[in-house]
C-alpha cells in the first residue's frame, strides 16, 4: 500500500482529530475576528426561538440564510425555562439545543445572549418573577440572593451550551455577558466581574465574551469591563462614524461591532405602530459594511408574544402581543420589501447563497365564527371560581401580591365587602397607584368600573354594608428595561373606600390556562338578554369552526380579529394566543400559526372578555382573515421614554 493511500485512509478515519482545531478569536492587531485563522466578518440577524413555534424555526432560518446572513443572534430568556425555582423546561418550543443545531445545519454561526438579563421587550427582561420573593432584592447586582439564583441557573444552562461552542464543534462564536448594563442604575462592577468569572469557569478561556451598550460614553462607562469585549448598538439614520468612535473609546483596537442595528422598533398598546423605511435601514447598513464593521440586525424576525410573555416600559406602557417590529421578515415570517433591500446591500459585500428563497407561508381566511356556529356564553370569572382557582382561597387582612400568592402571570381575583352603606357614589381608590396593572371592579355581581395603573386610580361604587366587592386584577406584563424591573403585580398597596382602608380580603389565584386547555369551563344557563351596559362582568365565551377537508394543504396560518370585542385573552384549542385590545390598538389581529389548528376535529375558540362582549346585543363573532392589521390608527395616550433607536437612561 502506498504511503499516499495509507495517509488518505488515516485522514478518513481520523480526519477530525488530525485537522487544525476549530477556533474563533479576536485579532486586535488587525481589528477583526478570526475564524479558523482566517479573517471573519459577520452579518447577522436576531431571531428569538421563544417567539416562534418550533415547527417554523427552520423556515425562518432558511429565509435568513438566503438573505445573505452568515450568523444569527438569539437570547435565552431565563424565565421561559425556569418558571418556578429548580423546575427546568427545555422541551418543545423551549428546546434551545434543537434550535442551535438547526441553525448550524442551515449554515449559521451563532451569537448567544444568555443573560441573565436580556431586556428584549420580554416579561421582566427575562428574569423570573419568583426572584421577587425577596421583596427588597436588588436585581442585576451583587445582592447575595440574586447572585445565588444566577449561579444556580447558569450552572444549569452554560454546561448545556458548552458543547455548542465553535471550538467544540458547534455554532456559537461569541457569548454576551449580561445586556446593556450601562443603562442600569446599579453600575456594580463587582457584579460584572462575578459574571465574567462565572462564564469563564463554565465555558472555558477560549470563547469570546462580549458586552453590548448604547453608542455613548455614558453607557459604556458602567457597561464595559476588562476581559469582556465591548460592542455598541444603534439604529439607522445616525452618524455611523460617531457611533463607532464611542466603541473605540472602550476598545481602541479590535473589530467594529454593532450588536443591535435596529431594522424597526417596538410598539406599545395605545401608540402608533412603529415603521422604519427600507431605504433608511439599507443606507446605514451599507455605511457600516463599507467600513468593515460586523453588524447584527435587531430584529430580522420579531415573532409573537404568545400567552403572557410581553414586557412593558416605564412610565408603565405594556407591549402588544405582536412583536412584528417592522422587521425584514414579518411576525408570520413573510418576505417584505425591507428583506430584499437588505439582501441587495449584503450582495455588495458577500456572496449570496444560490437557489430559491423559501416563499411566504400561505394564509387562509376561515371566515366568521359566530352564533350560528355553536357560539356559547360560558361562566363569568366569579361563577367559575371553584373551577379556576386550583389552589383555593387565601385570606388575609390586607391584599397580597401575585408573588405572595405564588402566581407569576395572568389574573388574580381579590374579594372583600363594603364595610358601610354607600347610598351615594363613594370613591373606591388605589391612592398609592397600587393596581398593577389593570383591575375590573364589580359590586354584588354588577360591573362598576376599571382601575388602571398610572391612569385611573378611582371608581365610584354604591351598595349596602356587606355587599361583595370583586376586583379582578390583570398582570399586563412586567417592565423589562430601566430601574423599575422589580415589577410586583396585583394589588401592591391598600385600597380605600372613601377615607377608610379596606380589610378582610379573600384572594383567588386563577389557573385559567389549565382550565381552558382541560375544557373545565361550564356553560351559563340561558336567560333573557340584559340591556346593553357600559361594562359587563369578565366572562368566557366559546365557539368552534371546522376546517374544510376538501381543500388541499390545510390547515394554513391565519389571523384572528375580534370586531366589537374590547379587551381580553384568546385561546385556540387550549393554546394561549395572547391579548387582544382593539379599542386601544394599534394591533387588531392576532397571528394564528397553522400548527395549533386541527383538520381532524372542530377547532375550539375560547375568549375571556374583560370589559364588554358583543354577545349582550345578541351577536358574538370572531373572524379569521389572511391579512394582518398591526397599524390601526389610535390616539396615542402613552408617552414612552424610549425614543426611536435610543436606549434612554432611565435613572
């Protein structure tokens, strides 16, 4: 056997071990990254696996790859995987390892942002609400209780991530430590040093660790620290040279990196849908690529805040269910003009993959689901208490918060009685703005008003001494950015009737998702329709629809709209699609992914209407359409402090 042939056999058998080890590193001398010794520049896009059904991960990744991207960036939301202490979930839509493997299979390297804090317009910035069991905890600091929880979580997560590091054969080239820490009041260098040691001990010395902060010296002052490579974030339309000059202040040498280049922007209920022009995004992208910078487009696809996962900003303004972000790929993964504009810019610098781009997924208008299709009025929240409150009533002198009641999300019913006769309208108030975040008030089974954080602190009530007062409190999403992320929910301070503090509370934690998915809600007995009222009691309604079996390729994605409904939550086949609030806007439709629909059985639509169902006028209906409406004109009543493309220092 010739030496050449023998060498070939050895290479086949042991090629991996004989090959040059995979490496990814910073080259300070030449101001670049190096991948396997070669100069490397990434053009990346953000995608959050937690906002996209698992069945669509590959479709979205392929579309990103065909745009010319060679990297993706993703967050890992701690609270998505550890909803209660020590109980971890990495299955189904939470299978981050499967997502990373898919990304590698498609051809991407990965920029990983595991937190522990992520912001991301996600509930509490990804931090689990159970951290608030210690009321005075200082989040994102050296607080011993916080550090202990972080160490335990990272001790679980980072060893799972280690095999996926690039040098270990996986796709992860860089790992972010914390996130935009320079925008946080604590400025705790010991905390950042602790995280640096923690990440190094778990991931090794070779991995490139980095930080991200706004492109200003005031952000980099507290956000950057020795041994972590400092990068910046900024949006289109600004001075690219000046923005990178801020990075150069922290990192005189090394690759230029914009870790969050904003392709769009976030929305709030009650404000107009954010739209950023394709031309503006393409122009600044071209400027950055022309100077050799590494760029991550945030977001390349936004996705959806299913269930209760949306965050909020201060002053309190929650984000809607859609996280479309006016991104190059829509909430449903559709190709846009912005997608192709970005692709044309990338084509000037990188070779674009050949072959067809996966098409926009088809949408189907299933039409109206109304009374004639078996629509039923189910129980009110009050009537269904025994079914909804698995844990039973809790009694106390004063109201307790969601966390004290061991509940993170959704709704809690607070019940007390009027201590005196209220023959004339008497103010029921939350004088310390303690309704977090919205409350639906009834007296003796009659809806009387709504209390809302920062907006409506008082409603007038009448009734006799001993009348039952029910206050259903909705958690609308925890603040995800700035110093108010320790966002307690429920009645977080006392309620007053006139000048007197109300006492003697009974509280019910509501397991609504479980009750809906298990079909436990009962039907109301038919009665004569009451005259339409300004408000009705929070109640459930249910309808069903059958997908035609004679049409091929069904089910398909769709959108649901709720004409004449006001505000609430909606489930299809037990899957929590999220919140609807057409009276405030700008979002009118909710994305319905095909994977939750059935062609084998009727599809069950369950609605929790909190304010006023159209059923009182005899017509209950929802409608399925092929076209999203995310930009319904509304009068903005929320002056949020995060201006377009800027991370305000909420100190």
